[in-house]
C-alpha cells in the first residue's frame, strides 16, 4: 500500500504507471474510509492466518488471496472525470480478459464503486465493473492522491471471498448473517466468479500479467516500459510504511 501511494504521489504530469502483484499471505484490505472496527474480528482473522491492512483508495473490504492485484496511476482527471477514468481502466481489463478467452463485460449503468458502508467489495457489481454473466470478477476502487488518480483492483483467480463473512464481528449483522442457500449466494447478492470457475483453470501468472499489461496499455495509449522504483518513489514509500503497517491506521474506523 505504501508503494502504491508513493507511485501516485511521485507521478509526473502526463505519466501513467501500472503495478501488478500478489500477496505473501491472505490479507483483507479495507477501503480508506470503510467502517471496520466493529465489523471485522481481528482475532478470528489471525486465527485463520489472515492479516488486515487499510488501502489509500476507497471502496469496501477485499480478501486478497487467490487473485491478481493491480494499481494503476493516471494523471488526475478534471472534475467529473473520475467516472471516465474508471471505465477506461475497466475497459482495458475487459480487453485483457477477452484475450484469455473470458467472456467479460462491464456491468450496465453509469457510476463509481459503491460507498464504504455497504458490505464487502465483491458482494455485488457496481455500474461499470468487470463481470462475467452478471457476476463480479474484478473489484476496483479509486482515490485522488496529490495530483494523481490511483485505482486499485483485484482480479479473482479462484474462490474464497465468502470467507469474509466468517470474519465478521458479532455486532455486524450484515456480515454475520446467513450467507444464503448455497454457492449461488454471497451475503445478500449473487456470488462473484473467478477465472478458475469461468475457464476451468487459472492461466500461468506470466500470461495473466502480460494480458493485463497489454489490455491497459492499449486503451491508455502512450509509450510504456518496464522499470523499478525511482529514488523519489522509494524514499516516499519508506516514509509511508509506518502508516500502512500501523494498527491505528488499519483500525481507525
């Protein structure tokens, strides 16, 4: 999270950055302003080998386990341009998935991801999000950070988001309530899907990464090259690590 924040903070005018990664252990990330303190049980998570962090971006809780995470940094759009940037990035993800044989589409309607008080991220698709047959495959969230736009997203490779329900505090009825009659329900809405379910397999990691790079670079345009953190980005990320490893930040709401 510190590195992604630093990439946005240090970006130059007219520059876009894409970072793709996976997590060293199962981790729940909370949206920047999402209530979590009375909704999720830290002890239950730790007992299940799950850690917790809070993102610099908005949106709702995501369990990062069998998934690909991306962080895309774009020049900050003019007022009203967040929706267009959101749809642009998601269009690139749809292109990437279609190149892998996934019949992906963007959910109907116009808008941004749902607010932080409406339950886990993958509970239901928001307008413009990436879906397959109406079921959410990619969850994304945005933030304006020091002159740039940061969008985070999680592409599900396998099932497991329903484990969030088991981490709910007893005081959080929406999380600890019944999950439905079977695999077709997750919380109050249709279950998300995953590449494993859609394709019957998970493509190799390097194939997935290249597809996402190709899809996003094709819709964003420009000349792209692979690189490491610059010195300003490295210094900024080191300065932010204390925040993102702090329980005070993670459980501030």
